[in-house]
């Protein structure tokens, strides 16, 4: 029960820290994008900075 409570608390904090509507955050859909595609996108982002 303690693990369930702590996990729920952690998830609530994540929702507070990372708003799904924050335009500064790019979310990856790991069910629709391959690991290679995500890696390429991240590499491109890091090179552009």
C-alpha cells in the first residue's frame, strides 16, 4: 500500500512539474515513434543549440 501511495504522489508531482500543454516541452509518443526516430530528433535538437 505504501508503494501505491508513493507512486501516486510521484505521478501527481510530475503533472505539476510538466504540464502537458506547455509548448516549451516536446513529448514523445513511445508507442508511435521508434527509438531510432526519437534518437535522431534529439540529436538534431542538440546540434541546433
